[in-house]
């Protein structure tokens, strides 16, 4: 099916924008990084009121003001050890406002009682930043979640989602929403 490069009206409409400030948690190790699409998992909070699906918006990560590099530690998540450094290794250029695409869905792990939200930020980060603060402004809806026959087909759709995010956010009233991330 042909997809449009711009989604949503020229002026954001209810329920958008939805802004949340939270921290980055660990995912379930299904490894979107290996697909070239690393995602920051966040507790859905207010985002849980949104329909499952794919969204675009703005994101900004910041080193946690309340943690120092000395507090970095490894945490066992399933059978993986992950380094929680609270974003203490982030450079200033990593802490700017970037476009993002986000997937909100039901996580079977929680027996469909809880939604999960994962954010792919359109910026090349060098290291990981579990525990960092993240501000997210969800600005518009792209599409419902689909199930795919192949990983390639999913990745191809996500690449198109990224183009939709860039084009949709280029509009004046969407650029203005960056102010919500101060
Ligand atoms: N998973 C799906 O099963 N169907 C989707 O339509 C789908 N869309 C996604 C869109 C974006 C922008 C992102 C970041 C993820 C999406 N995912 C989707 C989730 C993807 O399967 C997940 O990132 C990997 O499983 C790694 O956790
Ligand atoms: Mg992830």
C-alpha cells in the first residue's frame, strides 16, 4: 500500500501534543540495535492513554542530574548484563532535541495489562545511556502496528516511518513543539 510522507493535520490536534518526562529503562533484549534501529524503552505513563501504534515527535535525553559516573553499575536483565550509566557519558551534542519515532504496543511479557513505549531517536549516539532522563513530545500518529512476515519488511516500514517523521515535523506548528522540551 502506498504510504504518505506527511501524516496528521498541519496544526496538531487533540490528543497531541503529549509530553512526558521520564527515564530510560531496559527493554527485553529483542535487540532493535542489531536491526540498526536502537530504541530507548520508557515507562509509558501518560502515553498509555494513546492507541497502540507508531508515532512521531521530538525527544531529548539528558544525563541524570542526580547520578554521577561513579554510580554506574551493571544490572542483570533476563540473561543479559546491562550497564546503567544514567547518561553520564553523553556529550553535549547528544543532549539536543532530535526528531523521534515511537512504537507503543502491548507487551505480552505483562500479559497484555501494560503497554510499552520505545523511542528511536534520529541521532547517532556512540554509547548507551540506560537510566538517563528523557523528555518526549508525541506530536502525531503515523500508523497502526502491523505483524510482518519478515524482519526486513518491518525494518523497511520503520525506515519509511522515519521519513514520515522528518517531513511531518518540518511544519511550523510542529517545530514550535520543541519548546515543550525547554
Ligand atoms: N513491531 C511490530 O511488530 N509491528 C510494527 O508495526 C512495529 N512498528 C515499529 C515502529 C517503530 C518506529 C519502532 C521503533 C518499532 C516498531 N516495532 C514494531 C517494534 C519492533 O518490533 C521492536 O523495536 C523490536 O522488536 C525490538 O524490540
Ligand atoms: Mg529498546
